[in-house]
C-alpha cells in the first residue's frame, strides 16, 4: 500500500446530548467519534488522499465502533492494536447556546495512552510522504511521548516531511510542561502549525510574525499560524504572507476546524500547490467544518471544494 500521510494518536467515542444545557439534565445522547489525528485523516481521505492511522483501542464495543467508523471513511486502520487490558476513551460535549461547547474527558488509563514505540512499524510509516503528529499524544503519557519521538525519528530517517500541530490541551498538562515538551518536538519537525494562542504559549511572542520567526529559528522550515476568521499567516525563510479566511454565515460548532484546516493544507501540498494556495485551501476546509455539528461531520469532500475554488464564501 502506498500512503500519502500517516498519523498516530487517540480517538475517543464522543457522546453529545440531544438537548442544550448542563449534562446532569441530559437524558439522550448521540454517538460519534472525535480525535484530532483521525479528524485530519478523515478530512484528507474525503479530499481524495490515502491516509493511515496508527493507534491503540480497547478490545471492547467502543473500540470496534471507532475502528469501523474511521475505516468506513476510507482511512487505513491496519496498524490499529486492540488492547485487552485498557478501555477505549470517551468524552462528552455539553451544548450551550451562543457559546463554545464544554468538553468533559474520560480518558485516563485508556488504551491509546498505553501506546509504546514498539507499536510502530517502520515499513508502514515509510510508505508515506508526510507524518502528521499533534501535541495531544505526548501529553497522554510518558510512553506516548516516547512513541511520538520514535515516529519522528523513523520519519526523518526515511525522508518523510514531518508536520506538527501543537493542539495544546491544558486539561492534560500545564502551560509550562506543554511548552517544554512541545517546543522540543517542534524543533524536530519540518512544518509547524500552531493556533495563535498556542504560538504565544510556545514562544512567548504576541504577533504571528514573531511567533513564526521564533519557530523558524527553532528548526522548522515552514510555519503556519492559524488565525480563525482572519485566516492564517505562513512563513518560510524566504517568504511570508497573510492569507484571508472564508466568511461563514453561521458557526454551528467550532470544534475540529483546526483539524479540517490541516487536512486542506496537506491536501494542497500533496497536489503540488504553493504554500499560499495550500493555506487558502486549509482556510476553506476549516470554514466548512464550522457549519456542521460534530468533529468530522462537516469535513468537505473534494467534489464540494473543486467547483468553488475561485469563490470566497462558504455556505451550506
């Protein structure tokens, strides 16, 4: 099998109440999945690319559901390990009118948090052009941090481009620990893609230009700073530019937009586009994700993108 991108990380079962308000009053839930790396993988698969996802899942009904969901979206799951001793993680999204949803995780001791470097198959990783990692995985456990380190080592040794989205989750660790670990991870990656607030945490800088300059000096070849509705700013040692965002008439759910951006950006690079064109595609796919509830439900297919490549507004 030839892969365009390979990624690794935890995916959980997501339970969303059908009602708005505190979870303690919710009586009915809808079930789907959520995980930054699998969100990105599904997004890339919908855009026509070959993607592999590496993880551990509990050998339980939730684990089978997650694997089947991701595999059903066209992502290769052949390197997923089912763990007899640890469960598949779950999380809940509390819906609130006019506000971002509150997230409640139940992931401590999960199967994915028990990933080890021995779970990685070098021959599988080397089939890809890109390795995509996030800062969530090293936050899960010491063995997960070691697994990310090993994946980067294998990718660099075999000529893959390593792409890193810090995706900082302060429910998992402190700002100080996140900065210490993730700035080191970033130094070993080719493309670093922080959100603006994540860039501030990592570098201490307060403008996109200074954040990018700091991360370039730290070892990255390309930095993309995501700026929400303002679009994104990218920089290399030779060029830099702001790329405008796409207006969205109504934001339904902001969760997963950054993962959608990553899928669009990588799709652009895989198509041989310039960085500006790839960032613009990332802005478009990220905007699509805002228009539908759920982490992956709003990720667009290439058939939705292609007829509108010259447009500048996203509607549903």
